């Protein structure tokens, strides 16, 4: 089928032989696409008048054909190779001992410890729904330095937090929650998550504990993170979705920059049935791209994950908000 197009003048950087050159030329861009200039880069954007998600494959194929005709060179070949070397998996466990043991396996990118639903109290669910979304800052946050940062090992050493300091931070973290058994449970989880991460990655300096109320403000696109690792649980609402490496079209991560997640998600992870969807209260470990030993895995990358798709009302707002406990370790402090 012949695709209609329009003539545009495009200024583009094309790499050849390790050197970049700039050219200005007349090109024919498929009518479904246009470019937006920003910070000396071009970002592929969807034309609003062609925003029919049923045509997402045609959109992508049309752009790919045009890009090849114009001589644009791919920068995603390493990711394409990684999609064939894809033994990284998500594993399910039933105990804390198995949780840490399985996490030490090189090709285990994520671990799910299935627990029974810990938040069946309708009063807690209603309380969460009445909280404001964490648009600019999270509901509660504590940050500590638990190991000496690499940049400061030759200068004045910062004061490092020990396990007692971590437990005190966990106690402060839950102070805004309703008093009672629910608060006590979240406090116990925060202590367990922090200790588990410190046991598995003892040399990583920055520990961050967060409680978040999630409405519209979700990481709704498939992605990987550049922290070391995260342990989380969702008390109200569905948990984070994650996938095995073999179910990811890695070449799409760069190719789909600029597309909405409604368009990009089914191209990055084509098979919905292969998505791991842990239940509420499950404990989930997400290995990031800086996890110790991740460089020894086949594709050297952390787990691919996203916020879950949730039911919404006619205005597009989630019917219920989610309450998450997240404990992160990283080589850089989080804002």
C-alpha cells in the first residue's frame, strides 16, 4: 500500500565512520509523523489527527521505511542482539530465605514473594483514596548514607547510618499513616526491605525509603531504572508489572521515544499474557542497571517494568489510588 507523504526540509545529524556530519536536505516524511526540535535533537511525535491506536503497527512500519530511505543509521543494534540473548527471568518464591537466595542468581532480574493481601480494611482503602496524589513530592520519605560514596573516599568521610539509624528512619516514615496494625505492618516491612537490600548490596551508599500515593502520577511506560535495586510492595491497588527479558523487544526502547505509552507499550512488550502481574501485598525486587553483578548477565541490563494499567472513570482518573512502599539503593542521592 502506498503511503502519502509531504515534503519537508529536515536538518539532521548522520553518523558515518565514527564522525558526525550535518546536512540539510529535502525529504518526504510520512503524513503520520512530524518532528519537534528540542535541545539540538529531533523527537518523533504522533500527529494528533492520526491518533488511532489500532494503526500503531502501520505508524511504526511507515516511519521505519522512511528512515531507511533517508539513510538514518540505527543506534540500537546492541539492543537487538540483546533481545536474542535473553535468559534474564522473573522468579517467584514463598519465603524470605528463598527471596535473598534467588536474588543472588545472575540471570534473575526480578523476584516476587507472593503474600496474602495485607490490606483488606475498607477504612484504609478509603483513607488512601482521600489522600492527595504525590505529584511533586512523595507522601513520606527518608534518605540515609549507609556506605561511603566513591567520590568521597579520598576526602572527609560522611557519617554513615547503621542498622539502628535505618530502623529509626523506618519509624519516622510511617508516622503519617493511621495508627494501628496497618502502620505496624508497614513499619515491619520497611525494616525488612532495607535490611535485605543492605545484605545483598552492602557497598552501595544511598538508601531511600518512600511511601507514595499513586493516582495519575505513575511510571506508565515500560522502562529500566538506573538505581542499584528496589524492593517494593503495593498495599492498595495492583502491584508493579514486570517481564522476562525474552518477552521484550529491546530495539523498541529507542525507536519508540516520543510515542505515548499507549502506542509504545504493546510494541515493546507485544504479548500481554506474558506480563508478570503480582497481586497486592506481594514483595517485589527490581534489579536496576547498576545491580552488583548485572554486568555478568547476558544483556547487562536490569528488569523491564512499568506501573500497572488500572481501571479509570470517564474523566480518565483511576477509580482507586495505590499506596506503595519503596526502598531503593543507589550510587547517587535521589532528589
